[in-house]
């Protein structure tokens, strides 16, 4: 979340930045600052009363020692009143702090200066594209038809077992899934990311730490009996490794990668744009997460973008990169680049990765800090990206690599799959 000191020092700039998200933040910012003023005033009054009470307590001790019990008893009456006042002030202070925290949770991150104002995905900026869109065979099929034709993904069986959005991968389809996961992890570890396996459920504090709560509570599966949440992305458990942690400046950069299934309760909708693998409630994803020194985080973001570009280049899938506008930017992100692969059979772009810098927004929630060269605690910057989300990558491979003889496997995946065709 935004730091209260930053809001105090840069009120107008933050209001303007949040305007890129089409938010009139002024009323909320003013309320935040007023609550903060009330909180600080209550804290000052409480500190003064406690100091006065301590002073009087010392005077009472001296008076008793010098035989002035009557004067001491008179002062004790004052301490009783001061204790009552301090109790009320403590309650007022706790209330103000809770209200302030609730308001701060409602404020999204301030977009980076490079982010343009916009309302929808139509306002996002294409900044890069690569790869030729292939000319498909006559009678080319979308991936859900290919999955049925070659018996590699069973959507109906998934409905029987769990419901819509929970596919069953079979035979070479399952093997291709496993190959993609291993390939992505290998590419990430070769680039310096440490592989890690993390829980697939998290507690409420973890959800608040990375910003899924309270903003996306309705999109998460909640195990109410244990008050745990199924993860929407590995970003949540991996980043929360650093909750309440002070790292050394020499530890940077900190880079992790991990594979997890992901679970999302997205609102139901119908049509070709959500058919098959286009939108799922459970899917596999390999994530990269970085914790960086604030002065290096945007260089790190560029490096993460280049890393994903390299993977897609090896897969030889046509893709483009978008810089998201303010209206399409995630709640916690300062800057996000989306990667989209072109689905030739569907004649549309499919998002397959988001790479984001959250600056200090998550770190402030997590209390993730580092000691600078002067020994002072500073907030770190956090970043994450999909490297990559499997469903739409798989859809792109099935559709763009289909031939009259079957589906050709990209060359880089053949060693992982053990076969070069699905037929």
C-alpha cells in the first residue's frame, strides 16, 4: 500500500497519478490525511499524558519518603484521572489506526510516469511485436476442437469431476503440459532464478501482504473451515516468504521461480473468447519473483521482459508486448507489460504473461525492508511475472503448429516431450 509519509509529501502528485486509473482520489486522500492527523494528535496527547503520569509517580515516591503522605495521596488522585484519559486516548488511537489502515487498503498503487491514462484494454500501448503469423491449413481448427480430435484434453470429463474450467489432460496432452513446466523452469534457473516449491494455500495475512485481499477476495477460493485461500498465482506464497523480513543490501538481487497450479473464481461468461483453455478456474503457471533495491528495480523489470521475450522466441510463437494503460493496470502494480500470443485459428490475441513492478506497494504491506549503507531500514521493491502461464501458450502451440499430419511440437520442447508430433 502507499506509504502515509509519501501521501503527505506528494498529495497532489499522487492524486494526479491515480487519475490515470480514472479514479478521483482526492476525497479519499483528504480523508486519509485527516485520519492521519487525528492519529498523530491522539498519539501526541497520549505520550504527553503518559509522560505527565510518570513524572507524578516519581513525585509521589519522593513525597512518601519525606513523610508527606497527604500531598502524595492528593497527587495519586491525579494519576487516576490521567489513567482514565490515557485509556480513552489509547482506544481512540487504535480506532484511528484501524480506520486509516482500512482506507489505505482502498487506495491502489500510483502508476509509473510512463503509464498513459486509459479506460480499457483498447487503450493499452503496443510497444513490441515479433514472429510471423502462420498461414494455417485449410479447415484449421481452434484448440478445443484439436484437443477433442487428438484426445489430449477432455473438457467434459473435467466438468463431471469438478465443473467448467477444470480440464483433464490426457496422454500426449499431459506430457506436453509437463514438458512446458520443465522447460520454463529450466529457462528461469539458467537465467539465475532459484527454483522453489511453495504451499498452494495461504493464510489471510499472505493475501493482504501481496494485495489480493481485500481487492480480489471474490476471485479467490476460500477454504472457510481453516480460513485459508487457494492461491491465484505463485506470486502470493513466494513473495510472502519475505513478510516481516529485513534483508541485507548485499542480498540483492533476490530471484525466485516456482511452478504451481493456480485457482481463480472468475465470473462466468460464455462465447468463444472463454472456450477451451482461454479461461480456466484451475491452470498451471511458472512464476518469476524478484526483490530488488529501489534504484535497480526498473532495470530488473526490463531484464524480466527480455527473459520472457527469449522464451517466446524459442517457441517461435507470434507475440506482442503491451504497456498497460492506467485503467487496465492491476491494483497493486506501478507498471505492467502484458505479453499476448496470436491465436491464428481464433484470429485473436491471447494474454499469456504479465510482468510488473510494484515498487514499494507490496513491500509496505509485507514490511519487507533492507538496511541501507547508513544502517537505516528502507522498503524494498518487488516484481513478478508469468514465465509462463500454460493454458494459452498451449492453445497457441496447438493452433499455430497444426498441420495436415497432426500438431508439430516446437523444436525446443521435443527433448522434454519425447515426441515431435501429436497425431
